C-alpha cells in the first residue's frame, strides 16, 4: 500500500477570500459504532475531535465489537454534558456520559474516575491496553447484546495509536476509529448519490466527522492539502466503505443500498482502473489528518465551528491519483 502522488499531476491553488466549501456539519461518535452527536463547535485534538471514539465495546477476548456484525449498536444513543464541548473543560466525578437503548435502563458512565487497566484490547491491527469502565457497564452491554462484553476507554496515559505510515508520515494518531482521526464528506456527494437511489438515505449512514457543502459531488476525493478556518489538514486516503452504510440507523436493519449503487459508480475498478488493488472496494469520503504540530500561540482556541470556510490548497486532478 502506498499513497499515490506525483508532483506533475497535482495542482496548487493559493488561499483566497473565496472558500471552496464551508463546514455544515460536525459529528462525534464517543462510543465506537453507537450513534453520533451533532455539534455546533468541536474542540480539536491530535487524535480527532474531543471525545470521538474514545470508547468501544469488546468481547470476552478483548476484540472490538462493531456495527459491522451487530447492527443494534445503531440504536444506542450517547449523551455528553453540554459543557464537554468547551475547549478547556475538565470533567469532575459528577460528570457523566449517558447511554440509552431500547428496552434498557440508561447507563451512566463517569467521565472522571480511577480505572482498572484491561490488557490486550484489539481494534483492527492495533493491540494495547484500555481502561475498563467497570462491572455495571459490562453487564449493561452484555444484557443488550446477549453475550459477554465490556465497555473500555482508550488509555491515554500509556497508549498511542498511530495512523498507517504508508499513507501519512509524521506523528498523526487516533483512538478507536477505524484508522484515521477525521472523516470528511461533502453533502454534494450524498445529494448526487441520492439521485440514483430509489429511496434517499441520510448522511448518518456514512458517519462523517466533518460535513462540507458547496464544492461539487466527490470533489473531496481530490483534496491533498486543505485549510479549514485557520487549521491545516492533509488528505490521507479515500475512505473504503464496508457494510456499515447499508445499516439503517433508525431500524438497525441491513439492506443492499447504497453499496449496490456505489459498486457501479465508486468502486476501485471504476475510480482506479489501472490499479490491481481493491477492485471491489467502494469509496465515499476521504480520511484526513490535522497538522496539529503547526504553531499556535499559547491560549489560542483550537475549535471547529459550523460555517467555517474550507480552502483547497493542493489537489490532484483525478480520483485515480488519490491514495486509496
């Protein structure tokens, strides 16, 4: 695997007063595979928006349990205190994340407590330690799922999970996301896809962090260097989609769409005909990383807001030139 790049096939555009798009949606998913939380402002961290995928559910072997095999995760609502989205807010022992699911009493998870360490927790290629959220949370998820399960939190005291160095160089990292700290998708792309579907689908099928609008369908495929507000981002790779977008987030039922249609217009065979890899993969959106080590004055606010302008600094001309 490797990022396709060529200095002769990229175009550079100077930032101007006219943005290429604007931010129209911000989302976090505190518990991996559970429902997201829409935000009006989102504090930035090197590992993604604050609170995003800091928790996940694991089975008795410590392996991640996700919506790919258990669609009922789509029905779990997650709530955080409103003040949790202030940049410098720190939780107390009276601060809780609250989980709600059909047929279950609400589960309150303290955001500030002493943790027991759970070793050998695995998500995709990464294995490390995590904080065990305790017996009550374990029982809640075990009862809901029907098999032994635990809720764990990323162990920020001792663990760092870096992104794939074949695609992004440097000290970029993430928590329990599939591999990258941010997923960027355009509303224009979904609108174009929905024109081809018998029944339009909402954006929550694709679980983005950053939703932009005004750039044209699938323009985000081509973005290499991006500036959102005053923050610099780098396009890492096109987002290959698994079966998650086929899960109706309101009913937790699987279907054929949008994968059936995306296979016709957004497969590796269509977008990257000269590549021998990932022919049957479908792509929607782009994984991006924040260049978080850029200089900021002490006390500078590092927060995304709805309406922030998006500037494309460098892009490739064709999807086949983008990393995937």
